[in-house]
């Protein structure tokens, strides 16, 4: 960008609730109400959030399949000085969500990029896990197919807690893998499973990998929902 180039546009990366509609900051609500438009993964999901808070905003679809042409249009709007908000369906955008390319491109061309922080499934789970210490590693989502076994083996190589996300469709498979691999580990491990955090049926299940697996297998209803999994050496829970 040349020295005399000047872009007044603003891209606000806005964190949205991970479940409970009230878990959103006053600043986030103000930005969503005042921006030129909101980029969102699913306009229906974001539409429900805005309706709950009595906000009327223009919504535009933005997800992992967004075309290069749409990216160019967004960057052109920023160059014209528009204020654009970027949200994901839940939580903070660009954290295991699309948006990294847009943030990088917007900043490279001189637009201002603001972080509007808020709810996080990672810190929410860790805050109620009862695990000692102030260090953990976030691994994102478990791979669907290729790399799953390596992912779980790696999780057991850390000497501090690791956190990752898993879906309702694969949670039993993941817990089975963790239970099998823990049998060959010289370290004792504990699983802290956060299910449906901030929602009506929120619960935390704690135990050894095999104990947590047995809990879910015994009650099919507890296999439903979105999961945050914490794998920790036992010493961090004492």
C-alpha cells in the first residue's frame, strides 16, 4: 500500500453467544446495530440473535465457501469506508471458523480490524472444570477422518490439559479412542466433558476416559449436543 493510501473502513470481529442469547456484550450489540452490514455463517442463526435483542441489521452470508468475488466486494466496501461486522454462528469468529483470510486481507490493505470479545466455549469449560494451573493447549476440532488416531495420541503427550471440540455424531467414537489409548499410557488421565455449555441442559461430566465413556453409553440423551473435551493429567485436578 502506498504511503498516501488511506482507508477508513472498519472490520469488527464480533463474538456471539455460544448458547444463551444473553451472553453478549453491550459493545457487541452496539456494533451489530450500527454497522453497515453483518457477515455471518448462517443468516437464520444470526437473524434469531438479532431479533432476540431487537436489532435490525443487513445480513450477508459469509462462510468457508465464500467466493473470491465476494471477498473482493467486501474489501471494496471497506475501502469505501464502510463498517462491517463479522460473526460466526457461535463464539468468536476465526477461532475454528472462517474469517482468517478476510481479517488478513483487510489489515493488509489498511482497514482497521477491531476485536469485540465475548463468550468462549474454551474458557467457559476451563473455568468450571476444576483443573489447577493457568496453562492449557487448545487443539480445535477433532479431524473427521484422516489424522484422528494421531490427534488422540498427541493429546496424551502434553504434560498439561488440552482442550478440543467434538460433535454429537462422533463423541462416542472419540471417547472410545481416548479410553483405549489411556490404557497404554504411563500417566493417569482425567476427562472433563462440557456438554451444552450455557444452555438449559448444560452439564459437566468428569472421570477417567473409560468412566466418562460409560456415563454417555448408559444414557443416550447425554450423547446429544455440542461438546468441549478437556484431557488432563490427574495431577492437575488434585
